C-alpha cells in the first residue's frame, strides 16, 4: 500500500556496476538490503532479519508489493503477512498437529511456541515466515543484475529441528535484472533420509491505477482443487471454473489450482492488470501449484507459488496426493519464480 521513502543510512558494504547496485543499509535499527536498477527507476528492499521478506519493489515510486507498514521496524515489531513471505517447511495448512514423511508420523510440539495457527486452530505456514535466522552471505552487482543471497542453516536451531527433524540449509537469492525480480530458493538436504518439499511463497501485490473491483486476473491453470470447510484439499480436482481474465468486480478468490498452463520453458504466468499497470508472476517448473487469494474489500492479490498442495505431507501418506517432491540425502532442490511489473 505504501512506498517506503524515508531516508536510509547506508553502510559501507555496497557493490555498484553500471545501472545496478546492491547495498546494505540501516532503517530504524533494522538492517536491510537494497537492490537498485537505476535505468528503470526500480528498487527492491529486503529485511533479512525479518523472514528475509522483500517488502518493497518500487517502480517509478509505486510499490508493486502490498504492505500495511511504513517501515521494516513496524514489520519487525508486529509481524503480519505482507510483501513476499517464505513459507517453510510446510506452506499453508496441516490437518493436525503432526505430519507424515517416509512412512513415519512426526508430532509437533505446541509448547515451543513457534507453530502458527489458522482460524480453525490448524498449523499454518510453517516456522520461518518472520524468522530472524537468515544471514546475508553474498551481495553483488554487475552490468546485468543486482542480487543478494541469504542463508538459513535450519539444522542449527533446536526449536526448528524439534518440529521438522530434517537437517537442511536454505538459501534465498533475490536477483533484479531488466526490471524483473527473480526469487530463487535452494534447499540442501543434510539428513540421512529423503526430505519432503512442501515450501511456498505468499507474496502480496497491487496495482495503483484502478480500484480493486476493476482489476483483471489471468489464471494459468486447468484444474481447480476442491477444498473442505477447513480449506484442506479433498483430493477432488475439477476443470477450471473461471474464465480468463477474471474480473474482481464482486468476486473474491481463495482458491488452489493445479495443472498449470506452461510455455516451452515450463513456466506458467499469472497476472493482475489495472488500467495500464500489470504485475505478472511467473512460476518455474517445480512450482506445481498456485494459490490465488484476493479477498473482497482489500487492495491486494496474492499469487502464491507452491511446490505442493495444502496438507501435502499428510495427503501423500494417505495416498490422495501423488506429486509430492522430495530431496534425496546429500542432494538439493532449486527453483525460481519471477515478478515482472509493467506500465508503472
């Protein structure tokens, strides 16, 4: 909602090349990273110590991301989903305080206080949405791009391993090039067993040149998943019920889609358009599921890249879901999605 324009105090760690720069900065005591594409007046701001959330992608002074906060300090003080939160080790909901992996049941420990819950008291969105454990490990720019890579060594934190006992490392790279923001995720499995992959992102987007009810939405999917009253997939898949584009006039979305429509490179493109402004979210091949959330009366829409359906671990164990990805011991999983604004 807001573009965060207050002055930043830059620290010496900075790289700059041609039109691109990447710098660390301090804002009200919160360390952030700022990626800049000067030729396109585009700036991306990331709060590594608050879930590694990118809370701003400003294009000609307009924020592509939606956020209710004026600063990362506000986000840190009262965390709430906005910007580009990362959901892991499971995205969306579990149907119980436990999950299955490799034929074993792993119980969550609510007493640790790190399990988020939905309105029905089910676990939701994993353990890392606002994690302080991300560390910046690489910051660079050249004539083609500006980027930052942050790492979270999950295996070092007992309160995380107690809930999801698969030793692994996460790396997230934000890469700004040609006015497009790539978000790349790398997972390395250090465990002795295969690690299930149920991660995803919950980014919030907006366009500024039309009211919400005039926005048009492109849905690049063939299948619509039926959900229970608890918003858990039942296993039933139906043909896409929406025409494309979908007008948000009188419409709200909180839907799960599969069978994504892809181009030759295996990418699927979802988008929202106002009068001239447009935000496209492009899914890489390993993001097999799209959640789209656009509640009535709110000036945002979420195109959520997901590696699996809601409750995937438990539905896979029950034989209902057969597309759960996993990482063999010593191997890695890597995928990207891209955010491409135009008309701003």
